[in-house]
């Protein structure tokens, strides 16, 4: 397994960032130009960047500390600074840019911890409890986390130990990168033919992020030149491929290799892994540990509809988009109105002859007027001219997302407005979002009565609203069907009202089976128990990572770690990887074979998570979503913040584990 990176740049190793840029362009523009740049900048970010470049925290006066007012719908510019604060901050930022210009500064040095704390204290409004977690994300912090502080050769040189990493998506790439840094031997298998996971599979028209781009990246690969504020799917795929190349991972991946079976050998204290190649040949190998990065949103959910086998037109799930099917001028049906439908429908409505949308429940949509926008010219200039500005901007996106919009979907006990809302703030959000829909569908009462969800905002994932969805619904080409589907015919779909809709193409925008973890893999642990029998339809893992009876088996993006109104997915993935490495370090340093989490630790964790989820809109007894499994338990969602996850994954608590 390769342990070196083919494209090493100056500073890459020191700052643990595959995209580290050692030099910026020198500022030469005049004051009038700089004033325009300041006017288009996010002021707290710019002041933080200037303070870091000049190593002068007087640019962060207490009276200009951003309030960080909780976000109800759209983010508050400048952390909700007052007009007076913005005016003073702009003048101060202009002074800072002038100094950088005068001194011709084109780089930034590592910051001591005291300076990091000062800057983070300013950006977070004095929330010291966030500092350690955010330091994990900051390249120029001396105590930046993530990189293992140990190496295999220094702990267990000569010991036979290898790890199987399953999947080369977002989680698998993170695992391979960190395990390579620690020098832990590993094999990475990927069922597909390329890296990228869900972003390699989902190539449907309109596919893109529904979270801000700069929060959707690795702490060790902080790309700065993203073109869009919400990245297109192809841009993310290119990024993941590039990260794997820069890290020296790509050439070491066993592509077209699917994991079929895992069996724990109690006597040898090893995992037996059976993999199957593209030609159907199976191979049996042994590993000391296994890291599963198969993810949640991977298995398409295609509902069973009577007569589906009779239909003679083209049919595809959004994750399995058939680009050989030309939809131009065709009659198309889209089943579902969730996240993928929201992207597909506006993308194709202008190309098709007619469009029938089958809606089971209407989506709530948060305003995002910049959803299809490119990054601004001011941002591009700041990236080129102010050292490390983009990294501070990324940190800003992450820290403002720590609380996110959780307060808007937190339930109030015995709230009289249920089931339409879960609290006064949630009712306020409902009224605001309803007014937006009413405005966009003015003059179309036939659509409006079907476009207002009956469930509370936040009970299901909220989509991004830049008015293109309403425009697609209003199109003369579009028919919205809410009666349900009765059956397929050879030429189309009959709805529950008995009307047949003849279509040439059917698109299943029906989501996935997120609670069916490892559904296509047999995993046999201690005492011959299969993991799906242990779960019995209720997937559970301690910290979302380890499962009792399955030693040295680690999940990345496991049960109950998905964030929907707060937090960073990449942070959760990276922390799971780092936690698994800490467990491996425990094994190696203790000279033992394995660790196995205790059942009581899992029970305690699940009880805590369930308690949190019961307080949220999606955890109310009258709500039904894909966040819940067949037992009705919310098994997908993390109800707390990234900071709590930081705390519980900071170390491996020996009281929670059995050492074998």
C-alpha cells in the first residue's frame, strides 16, 4: 500500500492540507478597489483573516464581535452585525488590507494556540466550548486535529496487522488518508469502478449539494477555488477524485470488488472477508480490523406498484440515471417530491413534452436565492490575495452551522399547535414558509392547496427554495398528481382517481433505504451472531461506530450520526475515522488482539440519542419519515451538535470496552 503522496506541495505536510497554497498574490490594487472588495466580503471572516496574516488581534475588538443570532431561515450576513458594527468593521478591514499591501505579505504562518483562541473567541461570540472542535478544522493552528499523533512502526513494528476499508466514497477516502498517515496497513475495496460513492452514482440532471459548498469538504483537503456556492454533483465528484489522487490512494484501490461476507474467527481473533470481483470470482482474506464506509443513502428505494412489470417505457431511479435515454420531447413521470425530485424537475421541465409529478407529501423549502449562483467576484479576489481567507471562510460556515436551525425544530411539550407545528418558533417558521409558497403560487389555488405540507417544518428534510420548483409546478407542461398511484399499464400510470397518464419515461425520485445498513453484506460476529439478527431492523452503534459482539469492526456514517438542521457531515465522518484509529492504537499499544464495545455502553448511548430525537420535530409520535426505521425509532439522525460529537469521540473510554 502506497504511503506517499505523488503531488506534494510546500506546506502540505506541515499544515495537513492537500490543497495548501503556500503563496497568495500580492495586493497591488488601490484603495477605491479595496473598498469595493470590503463591501462584498463577509466582515467577521475578513477581520479574522487579517488578524491571522498580520498576527495582530487588535483587528478583533470586542465591540465588533458578531452576535451570531440563531438562523431561522436565511443566514444572517456578517453574523448579524448591526449597521454601526458593519461600518466600523469595514473601515478596520480596509486598514488591514492596506497594511498587507504595504508590507507585500503573501503568506501566513502557523499560529500559536493563544492567538487561535483569541480569533475563535471573536468569531464564536466567546463560545469557548466550541474552540477545540473548531481547532480541528483550522490549518494554521498548532493543535489542528485529525492527523494521528502516532505511527504504526513506532507502536507495533513487525506486528502482522491489516485493516479492510470498505467503500471509496466520502468516508472511505477519509479513512484511507488517515490510516495511511498512521502507517496502518490497509486494503481498500470498492464495488464500483471509480471513487466518489454517492457522487459517482448520482448523475441525474440538476444534481448538486443542498448545503453550502465550503462546509462540504475535508479538514485535510480544503479546496479554495470552488466555482459555485452550492456545488454541482460533477464538481464534488471531481474533488473526491482529485483528493484520492493527491493522497496517493487511487492506484491502491481494488475497484469492482464487492464485499460479500465477514466472519469473525474467535480463535484467530481475525475477520475473514469474502470479496467478489467483477467476473464473479470470490476471494477469502483475513484482516485484523474492518472499517465500513458504505454509508446510508446507497440502496435505492423503488416502491412496489402493481403492474410495474407491464410498463414498456423507460424507467429509472435517480441514482441509476440512464443517460442513453433521451428525454427531449418525451412525456415524463416523476414519482416523488423529495430532494432529488426537487433538483430533477426544474432541470428537465424545459426539455420534455409533458411532466407528471406524483406527490405523496409536499416538501417544506427554505429560501436559498443563491442556490444556483457562482461565488462572487469579491470572494474570488479575497481567495487570491488574502492568505488563508478561504480557510477562515470555511471555518465560518462550519461554526455558524454548529447550532444551525435546531431551535426552529425543537418541540415544546404539550404544544397546542401540533401536528401542524411543534413549538411557537416552529409555527412562526411554518407561517413564514407558507407565505413564500403563497407568493410563488399566486393565482394558482389548485396548486397552492397541495403545496403546503401538513406536517411540521423540519420533520422531514427541508429543500432549498430559489423559486425554480414553483416555476416548474406552474409550467403549462406540468401536471401535479396527489391522489396516489393505483397501478402501471403498458403505456403509463393510473392514479388513484382512475385517470391514466401516458408517459414515455418514469423517474423514481423515491429516495433510499437508509435504515438497511450493510443490507447486502453478511456480517457474522462473536458466537456466530449475524449483525442484522442483532439489530432486528433497529440498527444501533455506540457513537455510531462500534457494535457489541463485533470486535474491531467500525462504522463510518453509521446509525444516528446524520445531521439535517445543524452540523457538518465531513466532520462527523472524519471523527468516526479518527475514533476507529484511536481504537486501533489501543489494540496495538496494549499488545492485544481486539476490543469489543460493551452492550451497556451502547444502551446508554442509544437512550441518550433517543432522548434528544424525541425533542425534535422528526421525533414526534405523529410524524413518519425515512429518518425512522421499522420499529418507529429515529435511527438516522443526530439530534445534538458537532460539539457533542467531538466530546464523545475525543478518546476511547476503556470502561466502555472489553479487551480481547
